[in-house]
């Protein structure tokens, strides 16, 4: 082929490609011009005074009718679902009225005990609390925070049934301990009055009486046994034996209250807390299945007896103590799905955890332990077993303790919360209120409940019961 012909072919191919490229650029430019023209038209019409006035009027009517956020709720939910993969699960919670979030609150300002709680950016208040000081003059006090999720049913149930049963069990065991103590004192008095110049035979009989009273503190199993025992004993010991055989009989089908009495004369409050929490969870699940209510709740329960502090925790509500040196001492540890212990337990039960904004059990629940949540309890993906920690207050000599739902701990560390209350230690109610509102201002998306207890306590002199298990606030 001639070189001139080859050059002409290459030139024609080049021109063809240039024309195609030019046409594409022209088309793109026309599209940009059309978008620019559309934007100019929108600017022209929407910046007219009458259009702005009309839109403002509609907005005001929606706002004052109270339907502003209701009418946009579906829209925000769609945005929330579309953004969930990057963690904006609670996007619509940001779009709430600040006045509504802060004015709907719970307050309590008592002797050494203060509480402040707000609905925050949630659509409803699912937090609950209980304050019981010097229960029935036993010297024992109870405090609790319940953080509901998926509805109010589980938190309400825990506030009413769990705390009522726990209180009754404490009173029952305390009464049994007092009766046992009184009987032991009578025995000591009886032994101290025994003359020293007794015959060996009489000393042997008295020794048998003593062995009987110390090894058989429970009542006789039958009336015949009681009669036999009475016939075998001398007249001098009749009154003592009557006191012993008339001790309260306990139903063997339930947990015997005497099983909570330790050999050192103390009550095993840790076992009481565990047993009552698990029993309440079992009843809660049965009740929830009847109504198909899948709600759940965390539980943080504090029991104070003398200089001993017992803390039972289920979930991610948290307690922290400020000791005499001003240090922040954790009273509980959150149950989170990503923790190695919890992750392993869930996997062994056949479950899984996934990241949906935060780590969640089966992609649903952000805490690995809770009351209720019966769909996740079927295969024990979620459990209600509480961790119970015991603290010697005489050793720590605390200034105060803070109990709060995770709405606070999402925005505050233990140390930051302690420092905040230390600055308002003279007015613990103001400190609780300040801490709650600061958590809201930091962007907490949850209900926020803060309970502050100052030490040393003065409530041991007076009994007081306060709980909020209703839906009014």
C-alpha cells in the first residue's frame, strides 16, 4: 500500500474519533446547562415572597398542631434504615423537641438520696427507679435502676413484682434470723444459770438438751415427735423446748428462707438477689408470652446493710463509687455482646453478634443480659443471671455512689461523672440534675436517669419508699 494512502486512512480514523468525542462533550454540556436552568427556575420561584410566606405558614400550622414530627416520622425512619449501615440508627431521635425532652422528667430530693431523670430523645420514658430506705425498720435499704427497651412492660414488671418479692424475702429472712438470735440468747441465759454442783447424770441430761437445741433448730416434722421430745425432757427445760418447736415452719417446695442464713450469723444477700432476679425473670417471660410483649429491661440493684454494700447487675446500667480519696471505683461492669466472655457464651448457645451501629445480640439487642426479651431467651442467647459484687464500706469510706442508666454512660466516663458530682457534693440533687442535662447536651440518644446516694447515710433512722413504675412523668 502506498504511504500516502495509509496516512489518509489514519487521518480519517482520527477525525472520526474526534467528532465522536466532541459530540459527547456537547451532550454533557447541554445536560449541565439544563440542570443550571432548572436550578435557576427553582431559585426564581421559591425565593418569591409569597411562596416563602405560604411555606412558613404551613410549617407554623404543623408545628402548633403538634403533628410536625408525627407527619415526618415515617420519612425519618426511612432515612434511619438507609443510614443504619454506618451507625446512624437513631437519626430520628435527634429530631425531637428539646423542651419536650427536658421538661418531662422525674425528680426526687431526699435525705442523702437524690434523683433526676429525663425522657431525652426517646419517644417514651422506659427508665424506672426504686428507693427503699430502712425497710420495715430492718436497717436494710434498697435502690434500683431499670432501663427498659422495646417498651415499658419489662421495666414496670421489675419495679413492681421483682422489688416487692425481694423486699418480702429480705423481711422474712431477717425475721427468721432475729428469731434464731433470740433463741440462741435464751439458750445462753439458760446455760449460764445452771448450778455447778450438779450430779454427772444431771449434767448429761442437760448436755442432751443443749445438743438438741443446737442441732435441731428446725421445727419437728410431726406432732408425735414433738410429744416424744417433751416426754423425754425434764420440767426445767419445757419452756425452752416450746420456744424451739414453735419456730415458723417453711414450705419445702419453695426455697427455704433458712438456707440464706450463714453459719457466722449473717444473711447471704448475694444469693437472695440472684434467686429473686432469676425468679422474677421466669415469671416475666411467662407473662410476656401471654401478651406477645417482647420488651426487656436491664436491672441494677443496690442493697445496703450496715457497712456492707451488695450490687447486682444485669445489663448495661452502671454504678460507680467515689471513695474517700476521690477515686472512681466501679460498682458494676456492663454486659456487652462483644465482651469475650459474653461472645463465647452466645456462640456456644448457637447465637451470633453483629455490628449494627453497636454490637448487638442476633443483630437486635445491644446488651447481652436482660430481664424479659423472651424471643432471645428461648435458646439462651440473652440471659438474666446477675453479677453480684460486695463492698466493705468501712474500707472504702465512700463519699457517694452514682447509679445511672446507660443513657448517661453513653456520654460520660466513670471518672467524669464522679468529678461532676464532687463539684456539687453539697447539693446532690443539683448535681444529679446537672449531670443528666449535660449528658443530654453531649448528644445522648437514650432516656437518662441519675441516682446519687451520699455517705454516711442518715436514712437508717427513717423508712422511706419511693418508686416510679407508672407511665406518668
